[in-house]
C-alpha cells in the first residue's frame, strides 16, 4: 500500500515564520494530518493521530494576527474576496487537495452564511492518498467483475473517505476483480477528489467524472442525465433526499458506492429511510469499519442478508 502526500504545497501557504518552525521540527509531511493556527494560541500539529505543540526557541510558538493574515494571503493568492463562495462553507481547498478550515466572524444574509471575516483560526488538513488500501475489500464487493451496490458503515475518523477514494480509482481503471467502467462522483465537500479549480487533485481513475461542491441528491440525478455513469460514488449520505436519489440511481441501472456514519449494520438499519433500503436488501454488500487497532480496520464485510463474507 502506497501512501502519498505533497509537502511543498502545504509549506508554501504557511507564513514564513511558521513555515520555518514546522520545517525545523523535521516532521515528515507524509505523517502530518493537521496543522492548526489559532490567533494568540500555540502552534500545533497532529501527526500519526498525536497532537504536538511546536516550540520556538524552547517555548511554544504563539500564533500572531500577522502570521494568520500572511497565511490567508498565501492561501488566497492575495484575493480573499475571490473565495467568498468557498469561505461560506467554512473551508477552502488548495492545490494538492489539502483542505483549509477557517473560523471567524460569520456574515449572514437572509439567515444564511454569506462569508467569514476576521479569520482567527486556520486548520490545514493535509490530504493523503493510500494507494491500494481497498485491495482487501474489492474482491468481496464485486461479482463476475461487476461492482455490487455497497454501503460502507463507519464511525468518524476511521478512514472511510480514504477507502472510498481508492475504491473509485480501482473501479474506474479496472483490474482482475472489476472491469474498468465510468464512475460518477458527487463530492459535496471536496473530500473525495480534493478538487482545485475543478480538477481532482487526488487520483480517482481515468474513467471518473466528478461534480465538486454539489449537493449529493441533486448531483446524482445530474450525473445520470448527463454522464451515463455505470457506478456512482458518494460519501456520508444521511438526508431523505440522498436516500431517494440513491434509490432512483439504482432503478436507473447504476451501481452505488456510498458511506454512512454508524457503528455497525444494526445502527445503520435504525436510521430513518436508509433502514428501509437495508430491509429491502437494496444494498448487496456492507463494509463495516473500525479503529480499535488502526484507522481503516475492516471489522466485517456482509452480504444483503447480513451473512458474514469476511471478518478481520
């Protein structure tokens, strides 16, 4: 399994003084998950699921307003106003697919978020690709080299998005378990493709079409009508609109790869609307993830009847 991350793109958006401290720490960017800058608070990084405070001359480095301003200037190429649409969602995606979350003063318009000003906190989430992380799952969610309708059930922070990303890549390109086919991705929060200026920064395969920052339910219908996907992939379904769109896509002949937050099949089956799809055996495979030993741990793979196909 190959782990990929890009160092320079993240370093280049940090204020020069902060960049120097992070580089001096010697932390390998492939293992850094987050870099957090909060005005008036210590500089922190999360590496291999462990948070650390970075020092400057022996003491914790305290982030200044100037450092945060400089960082935002680099992130926005000195045109923060041009990113108003992205800021209203609370994050920006930079080249390389890295996500920059922000907080500050929220500006409302007609009771909806219009923009965020006076930014006081920045959380840089470093994008990592684990090429091959779906190798152990793909044989169990395919049949006669065709994808089965698959629901991935996972608690937060268990690697489900990374797993879906690699599934998309393998299904799109094809291998001994699946014939390469067109995959439509609805990436509502830019987490799967990590699109920058509309182009996916993560490797999602050569037959993949992606709708970035598009609501899932609307996007699935758009893809069916415009791109004729054989497989549709979405992350974190939850609303009744999402579920109805999934049912529509299945009826149109598309195979579905989707994920939902949950501990196990029993919890997922109790969710409104989704539970009905499970009881009707609309999904053919269920992949349950955990993190008791490591993120991305496969607790079990089940068929539409709930019979165990694989268990770690």
